[in-house]
C-alpha cells in the first residue's frame, strides 16, 4: 500500500511513541549546538518535528506524498505553528534551490530510496558550512520489517559501516553511528523485532 493512501491513519500510538524517542535522540545528538534553519526529509505527518518545533527558529518539512503534506498543513493550521513550513517534493527528481539548512534529519525514509549515495550528496549540497546531517533508519534486517508490503523495493535496513562510508566519501566529518532503539511490529499475530540506528556527520 502506498504512503499516499496510508496518510490518514498514519498517526497511531506506536508511531507517536516512537517519534518521541526519535525526537529525543535528535535533541541529544545536536546537544547545545544552535541550529536555526532545519529540514526534515520524509516527514510523513510531521510527528517527529512537532516534538521539536520549539527548539528551532524554522523547520521545513519535506515529503514526496501530497496527502502526508496535506496533513502537516492541517496540523500547522490547527496548532498555529508559525515556524513549520511543509513542502511536497521528491529531491531525487527535483531541485530545491530556495534555501540551505544548518541541520537536516530524516527518519525511516532512506531505506525507501535505492540510491543512498545520491540522496546523501543532495543533503550535503543543501547544508550550510558546519551543518549537520542526521540519518535515522533500520539496522540491517532480514526483510521481515516490510513483510506486509509485497511491493516493497527498498533496502532491508543498513549496516552502520555502509552508511559511514557514504558519509565519508561525500565529504562529511565527525561521523558517528549507534543503535538506540529496539521496537517490535505485530503482523498476523507474529512479533517482528527491529532496531533503529543513527549516523550523523558535519559538513566542514
Ligand atoms: C516510513 S515513513 C517515515 C515517516 C517518519 N519520518 C517516521 O520516522 O515515522 C517514510 C516517509 O518517507 C516518504 N518518502 C518516501 N520516499 C521519498 C522520497 N523519495 N522523497 C521524499 N519523501 C519520501 C514517504 O512518503 C513517507 O512519508
């Protein structure tokens, strides 16, 4: 099933809870550093960034799916957020020239994008000097995570080293990775365990 058709029921308890943990981790990774202009890529309905909106002056929320971005727009209106800017875009196919960012984070989106190096280069070019990229995604797994999506054509998670090598070759410094979250999905009464890691780096 496409993300477009899943947008309306996206905000369930487990995603809301996981998004809080991911937002806390992003907070911890950036520490006391001040980042004014921030972008989340593959934001879905914005669950992660709505936990972080008090921390930054401006957050641009990007997703390729119109229905996801429509829900972000509805939330922005409902909660009267003045610093969240939703943008429907697929950076793999379209250029974004309007602005650059001090921090880009993306969660559980890169495993849907086949050419990891290409998207990381795009993020690099969208960062200001000393900007940070923080990728959060699935640790390498056996394919069980998408067992309910027969048409899934992405990555079955990533090895930390694979992500770090790409960060390095693209030009990032101060690269760090770690696994920080263990979760489970239930499918047809079967429990599917999974874990999430981050890789972060700085554009010097
Ligand atoms: C698994 S969801 C993750 C949502 C959220 N970041 C989270 O961690 O819960 C993946 C999101 O990435 C978006 N997405 C997938 N491919 C994309 C692409 N090429 N460009 C932008 N967004 C994409 C989907 O529409 C979806 O909202």
